[in-house]
C-alpha cells in the first residue's frame, strides 16, 4: 500500500498534536513535544525519497528496499495507532465532560484497551500520558534507524509533481462503444437467435474463447443487451462463475433471476430441481461468465436441469480455456483474436484526444500511434493507455511515456503490468492508496461507490476535514477515468455512478501492488476444528465464505495480527447467510473497518466498545439482530453505521448521541419503533436513509427537530416509515419535504394497518408530504385513505416511476395520465378498485364536457394520456373487472400510452375486458396475464373481442391459474408453446 500517503497524513497529524490541549491534566508529558517534533522532521526527510523507494520495491531485485519500505510502513501504522489513542482519549474526555460525568470516578462502561485511560482516577490519567510518551520515544528510535538506512540504499530525492488537473465537467466515456468486434457481435447474435437444426436438438451451448483482456465479457454483454435478443428470449440470466465452479451458488443465482427472490433451498439436488422448475417451459438465455473448470461432473447435473427449457434456449459461456469448451460440448465457438493495431489506435485516440483541438491532435498523433502500439492487441490495455494520456498535456510528457524504462523491464510481472504501472505512478499518493485498497474486494465483486468512499474514509485516506466525502467522490471519478473501474452502473434518477467493478487483470494488478498487505482467504465447507491462520504482516483481511460454509471459522490471531489488522471484510454468498462468531473480530483491537453483513448475528457483545479505532461498521442484512449493546456508543470515532435490513431490530441505544463523529447512518428496511432521544446531538450526521416516525412521542426523538442537524442532507433514496404516526398534516409538514431538492427516490410507508381507521388522517398526511419537483420515483405503501390523488401529484414534472402497494380503502385510481415523464407504473393490492376509469387517464369531468358525453365520441381538444409510459403492471387487484376507455379512431384527438411496451395483469381474477386502445397500439411488445381466467380462455381459443384487441401483439404470456408451471407463450406467427 502506498507509504507516501500514510507518511503525508502522519506529518499533518503530528504538526497539530502538540496543540491539542484541553485541560491541565491531559497535557502531554514534559519533553514529549520535542520527541514529536523529531518524528515530524524524520518523516519529512524520508518523504522526499519515498517516490523512488515505492518504484524500486516492486522490482524483484530490490528486496532490501522492499524491506525498508515495509519497516517504514510498520512504524507509520504504529504511530497512527498512538496518535489515535491520544486523540480518542481527549475526545472521550470531552464527551464525558459534556455528559456531566464525574471525571474522577471510575468509568462504568467498557474501558479502552490501553494500559490506562480515562476510566479511572487522576493518577491513571497520568499513566496514559506516560504510556503515550514511552510509545513516542520508541517510535522515534525506530524511525531514526530507518532514516539512516535510506542512505545505504541510494534512494534519490524526487520532487513530487501535483497530479494533473481533471476538470469537474468531464463526462465518462460511453462503455458501449466498441471497436473491431462488429463481426464477432453479429456472429454471436446470429448463433443466439438461430433455430436449432434437426441434429442439434437439446440444450445448445455457445462459448466465447480468448485470453484475458480481449473483451470476452464485453462482447457477451453487448449480445445480452441486444434488442433482438431481448425480444427473442422470455428469460435472460447472467451469472458470474469464476473459479471454483460452485454449483450451489450458480443454481441459486438462476432461481433468483427467474423468480425474483432468493431460494431457501439448501440441498444441491433440490436446487437443481428448483432450476428445472424455474426454467421449464421458458425460452431462456443463460450467460455463464468466466468459467474455468474442466470437471464434467460439475457441469453435467446443471446441464440436465437446464435441458427442460423450451427449444431454442441457449447457454453462453466465456472462458480463457479451450478445454472448457470441449468439456461443455459447445455447438458453436467464437474465438476472440487480438485487435488490429488500427482498432487499438481507435480506442486509444477516443480517450486520449478527448477535449483537444485539431492542432494538439496533429502534434501528438504520431507519438500516440507508437504508444497505442504497446497495447499488443488488447482492448483493455489500449483503454488504460488512452485514459492515461488524456491528462498528459505536453509533447514532452507523451515522449516520457513512450521512452519509459517499464516497457523494457526484465521483471516479468513489471513488464506485464507496465501500462497499469504508468497510470498508477501518475496518481497522487492518496489516489494510489485508494486504488490499492480496492484489492480487499474479491474478483467481480460489485463495489458500491458510497461504501467504498466510506471505507476509504475509515482508513484515514480522505483526511479529517468536513469535505472528506467530496474528496472521496473526486478520487473515485479520477480512478474511473483512468479505467481502473469498469461496468459503471449509473442511477436511474440522477445519472451519478452508484457501483462499479474491476476487471480481473486490474484486480491482479492491485494485488501485485499490495502483496501481503491485503489478504483474501476463501472459506468453503469447513469443520468446527478448522482455524484460519493469517500472515502477520497483513493489514487488511477479506474472508470470502463459500456456499457450503454454514459457519465462518475461528481466526487464529497472533499478537501481530491483533495489532496490525485494520480491515476485516466478511463477504458472504448473497444467496446463503453464514453464521459468524463474534470471537472472529473482538481480539482485533486496531480495526478501522469491519464488514459483517449477512452474518446471521443475533446480538453484539458488550466488548464491541473496546474497538476504539473503529470507523466503519456494516451490519446490514443481519435479519435476526435484535439489539445493540450500549457500549457501541463508546465508539466515539465511528463514522459509518449500516443497520439496513435488520428486520428484528426495534430500538437503537439511548446513548447514540455520544457518537459525535457519526456521519452516515443507514436504517432503511429495519423495523425500528423510532429514533432515540439523543439523536439530535449527532451534529456530524450527513447521511440518513430513513426517517422513523414514532407512535410514542415522549419516548423517541421528534422528527420535526431534524433541522437541528445542520450537516444532514437528505438525498438520493429516502424512506419515511410509519407516516401515520405524524397524526396530522401539520406535524408532517415540519420535515419540510418540499424543499429537499436532492431526494430522487421517496418511499412513503404508512405503517401497520389499523382496522380501516385513519383514512382522513392518512390523506391529510399524504397531502402534507409534498416532495420537491426533482423527485423521480415515489413508492406509497399501506395507505388507508380513500383517494390517492393529492394536489401535488400531477405537478411532478420529473416523476418517472410510481409504485403503489396495498391501499385497501381506495376505490378509484389516482389521476396520473397527465404526468409528462412517467415511464413505469406498478399498482398492487388495491382490493376495492373495480374499474379503471377515465380519471386514471387524466381526463376530468371538464374534459368530458368539452369532448362530449358519449363514450365513443372523440374529444375536440388534442390530448395525450401517459405520453411516456413504457411499463404498466396491475397485481393482486381482486375486484378489478373492467377498464373504461375510448375507441381510438384516426380522427380522435385522444392518444393513450403511445410508448407502452409491456403490460401485465397478475392475479386479477375478475377482469373481464382489456382496454379498447390496445387494438390500435403499435408499440406494445409484451402482454402478460397471470391467473386471469376469463382472459386466459379467450387467448387460448384465439377468438372473440378480447383476442381481436391483442392478436397483433408480438409476445403474449399466459400463466394458467392453479398450475404455476403451466405457461402458455404465444409469439406472433408461431404456434402456442406450452
């Protein structure tokens, strides 16, 4: 990990240490100020040669320099711990003083794990100062020896240039643009869409074969998202496989993709049966990305289960090994070759010459051609080099890259990673550290941007200033622009990046940089006696728990592990929780980052409060976690606490107000009864994803007092839970939702049903919860009002998605037809709605009076109802019988849903007639009907008025009532497929 950034941060912290006085009894011991000054001077001298040392330590013939840097990192990490102990003690002192505690009395809560601390009388506080003094003296002696050694290793002083300026307006390159693969793409799509010949009956497997970095996954993704492919296959499934080939994981992924929920089946044979049932009767496309196994016994059971799909189904495999293709008996193979020099040049120039004028391009073109030639036909390398040169402004800088000694290195690894090292060396010290830390994530892990930035913050990479999150966003974007990240997933509502992945080769490069600093251990099927032993030099440990491991093993910690480990990241198979014993982490006293999501925790021990350095604690998806210990509130350095999806958690500790550094709190989808009284003291809080309205106002924090949290900015996705407990509209208005301009996705959950009561209050509360005009998505759940049409609903010009769920008192649908941007509408369990009336289309009484009173009389004023709606779904509408509408003739001035592509009626058992406008629609591509017996009958017979309305629709799917596996799939000009 980049020692430069660590040393820079320590120099900054040491400069301010001696200034941190608070009371006479907590001053540093006399003489320590001089020791601190010596530390700072030594570090500044070492800092000047670190860039040279960092480059040399990666070479295999510079082992002594590598050991020198490792010693420096060791003393730097120890120094960081000492500073953190001192600062924590000071912060704890302040908090206890503000709490009004007797500072001379022993502290009742769990003490810090130091030789002495502020949990005992004044004499022990003196012990703390002496302890710090001894540690500083020891560190100084160690650093003196390190400083003397630098002369022996001929380390040269370098002037560190600031990293190139990246304009904030620069946009990301469209990753969908590819070069040199048009023929391969056409060939692959053709193989996917072609009908099987007579001698090719059975499951057809196609493989994409090629070396790493050639773009196999990119090609597969282009085909997977091709519009013809989307229309051709009823079900498309993508599974990342890698090595080992875990049948359980793959089977669960297939079932979840088809059924939309995780399977609870555990036995492998039963999982294969589940795969069979989920795809039976369906034409599917399954992509198995990055397959390595040559073991036929691993593949055969899955192949047999997949054979129950409809004829024409396909399995697409990407692999680096021809033996895999042979084992899987592929019917078609696409062997990716290296790109031509011209295609590599096109990729390079598209990035390197962005935002340059013609004169600059002309001056750099010939050098660029030579640099692009270093790509050796690999699009990933061409992309990396193009991203690097994008920020090299002068011809001299371009020539420096072309003449770099890395191209001629005799070190195999260094030569292999030369393009990535050039980009890496071009980063600032902090950016290097941020990138190399990404090696804690397993290969193909989906990295959430917000989580990554919070983890960077917890490690101290972003400094301690208020704008640390903003810095994190800047570093993330710089790394993405350098092509260190790929598969950038953007938010539907704001366009910002929400997640990314790292290419396997880039991931290998990150591990090349970190060596033993970051350790990833895979845990498969284990026995109770198995122990995990970790290298003593490791600073960051990731445990990847396989599908077969029901319990994470104990960690055999040596004393150095307990002192050195700063990250413990437990990655559990998303389809199967793993039980983790708390002994796994409680001995790791210097942890900054602890991820325990999906670990089946039921409680945390009181001793969690001893992890005084902890900044990041992720407990999401521990659905059995019932309570948090009060000692958690002693973690005064904690910056991020994630409790999302902890369904059993009802209360937060009363002492939450002591978490004075807490910046990010996630409690969405939990079932908290309210927020604790001391919540208003969390003045550092910036992120809160849910507001919990309490029934008992005396026992919990008043949501109306949120304005006291000056740094809190409600943004992105916000859930307001138990809205009914606002009691009235005036109380609901206090949160001032109308002015929360950064909230893009809003969930309004009204809480548990109350025997039909509260309909008037619910409507008043809904009316008061008017969002800002920027809101793009709204979810309304368990609402007891009679009408769902608040005055503000039709004024939301940027609203693209609406989801309405379980509103038992509503008898009419809301007036939504005039919403100009609405693309997706889902309506579920409005049990009292019998008719979809004209008001749903946005046609009011006044409109009807203008247009005429007869149903088939055209409107005189032109109108488009739902002008941009693409997807409409009705589910569990038990009383729904009919849809009132207009017959659309050529001279009619009303147009209904001109962009609708998918329409679905699920469990609408009384529905007798489909809307008339379907007869003339030209955009509808798929109609789904589930458990709608009247309509099922007419579609099966292909006769009658209802069939005439829909006979032109290309794809019609019917799932027969009482027979969940009996699916009728009607495709235009084809026979019924059952």
